[in-house]
């Protein structure tokens, strides 16, 4: 087995139907599992942003990027390792009040993770945590040890790059300018 | 331009096609496309519709048309099975960068998602094998979708585009307003040229003692044949061609050293691993060209000119990438080349050409006795046409023999399924080429296997009297697979022998004149009869059953490690 790395791929595309399908098909073709996926509107009008994380080899990630970039309605795709981006995800925990209250240091545990309590009822409380994947994993493990987690959900990861600007807006304005000059 | 005139979506589609310069459509009607075929009847003065006998034939005919003419080929088919029958042609056009637009009928949008009669999610199915696939769901989208489809198909690195045309969009009324698409912000059809790279490449070539050029189909697609000629002539640069690039320059040009790769010319594969600078132009280092990548041109500095960013560095590490349309990049490079005489290096190819001639070519072309060889049939046809014909091939031994022994004097003269290797390609592609270039002779080579994959297109040839000169190299085997079985599977011929029909009777039932040649003494006369006959002709050459294509680089081996005999 070749060494694998966790990569985060950021894709900007037009907001047409069927693009997610085309992007996902690139991963299927290379038999690479998507670990996490988030798709949402970007800061630019009609441009959608995908944040995809996957564990694969350097060789495969190059193929994946080339194939995604080749899709006609994809504006740009680039990939990053963890030290090149700031990333975050959100998790929600539905915690059984009874078991939770029987534990000694409960509130200290939640405060230690910088959680946010969304809802409290006599039966359960809902706690939200935004942060790194590691923090979410770690809180889940601690709560699970208590045996109080009734439901757990986490979002796909979102990320911003460490670089100065959204490079895609520069790319688009450069292309539009070249076209105007040609015409 | 607004007209206030309300027309049907089907009429709008035809008008949009005419606006894109379409004069030929290869099609086959069916339930989900009847309204468009109805509208077509009113435009037969502008559009020549060729009724094929199977939708796969429509796609290969459109490919042959596009490859011979440089225009975009168009197919019009129904939904469901009519649409799925085009998949092989779409995938073939994608791998060979051939501009075609496939328009397929689709059930009305209200029924989509109900598993209605002949419902196939064609957009989804075709997305991974084409450049762009789109479903037209409303009549007011037609002008935009057609304009975008043609722009995408023919620009940048060309390729197939699919339009699924829903029944409600076909019959709905719209005010037709023409649209022009020549810019898509997410798609760079003409990458900006980095002059620094041009300078680096020119410096590397100028300093080279043993430069070698690989010529690909990108030169034909970019219309850069003349720029390429100036480039190699100024630098005194010998070159080899990929299968799809064989007609970028006349075969007789002293710098043209023939074909690259597994069944290519020995000198090219040896020199690939001897050169100091390797200059690839509009080609993609396919595994049939490179052999084992671990031993491919490791000694050389590699320069790669291509319009498709995703090709650069894909298979072979590139030292100097030159992104852009090669028509422009070649001209910029040539300006910066120092005119050089490298005749000593060019002459050094001769030793290997002589070796190949002695050990392979002479016995293939001039065997003296025994059954006919495939190569001598190809050679006889090429000579009889003055090397001016368009060559169309099927896939397999017929393809490799034709590629090796047919010679070219005009651009855009080889039409073959390179990337996909689609058997059954030749007859319909020959039809398309013949319609695109009615003034040129079109020679279609095929084997007995491939002929029977699209033999129904004999009906198309009959109906339209398409003057294709078909040469069947009949060895009663799926010859290429049989050759591999002989060489690498201990002669265990697993299902490669074919019990064949009487091909002459078959041709005559389609009113296609034919002749069978068994004896060498009759070959020239038979070829002459074929070329002298007006209209289509089938020449069946009964060739040695166990003839092999040599030389050959065994799969996985270093490309210069060629078998000369077996």
C-alpha cells in the first residue's frame, strides 16, 4: 500500500444541476472514498463551492484534480493539506439529561470544549460544537464513555485557505478581461 | 433579434443547427424524436439527412465526417435504446477528441422519473464520457443550448457533446431568438501562452544534439500542419507520428520517420530512448505509444505542447510544459529556433529503418509465394491511389497494417478509432468521410470481425450510393487477439476463429459490387477494378490466416524492445 494523506479539495463551479454528480464520479472512477463533503453557495454570485476531504495517495490526488478541473462547468479545483487551510465542522449531540446529571464534572467537560447549548428539556439537552474534527471526535468519545449520547450528527468540513484572497475571483476576472480584449 | 414569430421547439432546433453551419445530419428516427424529424422535412434543401441503420453507425459516421472535414458531426436519434446505442460512439469521440453533437429525444419532463416507456437518464449516463451533456427541458433554452454545444464541441480540445431534447420542448412554442456562445467563464478554450516557456523550449531545442519530435492529432485539430512543417524543417528535427497523427505531413517527407509505438517503426522507438530532447506536440503519451513508462525516454529532456492542461505530466514527467493551441505555440517556437542541420542525427535513423525493412517490411510486402499478406494488399491500394486517398480503418490487425503501409500526401487523411479501439468503426466512419469529402477517394480497411459488427450500414451505402472503397482483409480470425494468443497464451486460440458468411453474396444483396482475390497475380487488377468502379465496392482479400503484425513491442516491455519476428 502506498502512503495516503488526508487532502481537502476545494472546488468552485457554476450553479448548474448535475455538477455534484460529475465531481463525485471522478472519485468513483478511482475508487476513492469521500470522507466529508460540503456544498454551498460561495461569496461569488452563481458560484458554488465544494469542500471535499478524502484520504488517498499523492498520485491519485493529482489525477482527481486533473479530472475535476477538466469538467466544463468547474471553474477551478485545488487541493490542500491540513497545514495550508483553516477548517472547521459542526457537530450536534443530543444528550440524555438523566445520565448526564449523574456524572460529576459534566459542565466542566462541556465548557472545556467550548460547546454551545442549543436546547434544554427535562429529558435531553442539545449541545453544539464547532471546531476541528479531532475536538469533535474527542468530545464524542468522552460523552460516549458516560453513555449519554442519544443522537449525534456532524456536518461536512468547511475550509478557507491561508492565502490572501479568493483566487477564483481573480481567475474569473482575468478570463473575462482576456475575452473582452479578444473581442 | 426578436421576431415575435412563434415556432415549435423542433423548428427552433433545426434553425439553430443551420445557424451553426450544419449541412449534414446522421440520424435514425424514433418515437421520442418524431417532431424534430417532422420539422427536418421542411429543411431538406439545407440539410442532408443520412439515414443510418443503427444509431452507433450514426455516431461513427459523424466522427468520420468531423475527422475528414474539420467540421462538427451531428447525430439525431430517439431516446431510450436509440440514445444508449450512441454510447460507444460518444466514448470513442471523447478519447479521440472528435467534435460531434449527439441530439437524442427524451420523454416529456412530466414523465421523467416515472420509468416511462423508453426512459433513460441519458444526461447522467453520458456525463462521464463526453465534454458536456445537457437536457433541454423548455423550448426557450434551445438556441442557447445548441450554440453552447457547438462552441464546446469544436473549441479547445474538441470532443462530443450530448443534448437530450425533451418531447415537451420539441412541441412547445417559442419565439426563436438566435444566440451566440463564444465564451464560457469556467472553460478555457484557448489557454494563455507563457512566453517564458516558449523561450525555455526554444533554448532546449537549440542546444539539443539529438532532438526527436512526436507528432500527434493535436496538429490536425489545431490546423497547425503548416506551422509544424516550418518548425521541423527549420530545426532539422526528425519526427515520428502517433496513429492519429499519421497524416500531419506527407509520408514521403525526409524528416517523417513513420509511426510510433507498439507496432510502429523500429527507428522511432529506439530513438525515443536515445534522444536528448523529446518534443511532444498535440499527443498524450498513450500506453500504446510509450510501452513501459519506467524505461521510456528517461534520458531525455521532455517538452510537451498541448492545449489540454490535464494531459501535461499525466503519464510522462515533463520538463518544459508549453500550454496552448499548437498553431500558435509552434509558430512562436519556430521564430526562436536557430536554423540547424542535424543530418547526421537524422541519418542515424537509417540503420534501424534498414533493419526493419530487411526483417519485416520486405517479407510482408514482397513474399513471392504463399497466401496474400495483409501488408501487400494495403500497399497495392495505397500505390494505386497515388497515396492521395483518405484511409479509414477498423480496429485490429487491419488497422495496424493499414497504418504501417498506407502512405499519405494530404492532411486529415487518417480516420481510425485510436483511443477506444472500437471494432465496427470503419464502415460508418467511411460513410461520414466520403460525405464530407466527395472529391476524395475513401479507402476503408477492415477485418472479417469488424465488418460484421456494423454490416447493416451496407444499407446506408446502398441507399445513398456512397462511393466507399471497402477492402476486407479476411483471415477468418479475430486476428489481433489471435496474434496475442499465439505469442503470449501458448497458441490457445480461445474463440477467435470465425465461421464467416459469403461476403460477396452479402454485398450483392445490398447491390454493392465486389470481387474476391486469392492469388497475388490478381491483386493489382482487382484494386484497379475497385477504384475504377463508380460508387461503392467491396474487395475481399483472402489473406494468410495466421499473419502477424510485426514488429511488436510486447505489452509492458520497454518500447524499443521490439520483436521482429515470431
